C-alpha cells in the first residue's frame, strides 16, 4: 500500500491563508470572491488556474500582476503556517509507504515542509504536479500517476488523502482510492459531501482516525 498526501489544507493549515490572500486581491480588483467561495470552488487550484478560470467566466482579462500580488499576500501569511493538528503523531503510527503530491512548486514545498517539520518525513518522495510527467496540475491525474509509477505501485493500491474537490477528482481519475480530509481551518458546511461527490469513499476530520480508516478500507478491498 502507498499512502499519498496532498499538502496545502491537508498536512498544513495553509489553504485558509491562500483563500484570504486571493479574496483580498480580488476585492482590490472589484471582483466579489469571498473566502467561502474560494474554499468551495477553487481550493486545490494554483493562482494561475484560478485566474484563467475567472477570466473565462468574466469574459475579461485581469491585471497582469494579480498572481504575484496573491503570492506576496499569501507568503506573508504563511510565515505563521502550522502543521495540521495530529499530523506528526499520525505519521509516527503509519506503517505504510508514503509520499506527497501537490500542485505547489518544489521550492514552496521545501520551505514550508521544513518549517513545519515535514520535510524529513517525506523526502525524497515529494512530487510537484507542474514539475513531473506531463506537468499538468490537478484535477489532471498526472502527479498521482507519476508517483505510482516512480514507486512501482499499482494505482489500485494507492490511497490518497485530499482536502479539495479538484484533488479528489485527480486521484479518482488516476484509479486510486480517496479519503477526504475536512480538518483544516478552511473547511466549510458541506465540505465532506462535496468531496464525496467528487469520489472520496469516506471523510475524516481528525488525523488520529486515519490509520484505522486505512485499515478498514484495505480490509474491504481484500474481501
């Protein structure tokens, strides 16, 4: 079994910071995007993807520097980012091979995984979607398929922990089983149902429940 973790909003409580930064910049552009809207519709996507989606929806171009402004605001907030409660204790108990698959770039992952004590728990099995395989970001299954191939695992034996609709979609498209995570500060009413609509088999809101959940799903698969 290979357990694959997303990063933002799953291992670290950063997704709320990206939501706040994006909402603030959009308000500066007179575009109505609440933190709640971001969490429900755009969590798991990178800024470039969000901007492209908005430009298509609004049928207009946005400011050329908008992605950088979001990045600058988010990085300021991320100076205080913390690992999700219970992550390290869960990793101490997890007996299976593990890796990380994220839409974030490798420099970002290195910085924030080091600051939260997660770097040495995953390296070198840390994969940035836009730097591997076809370089397509989630919801494309690229990064998950690359991880499975690199670690010589069948997709059916991979279990993905994801907090976003787009991430769940990507993992399902890769032929993997998904546990939705709704324990981040960005979680919203209906979050679990949203993830299950995308294909998650179940959801958890505490990492202390993950080992038992994995065991239950594995037993069910083996029967």
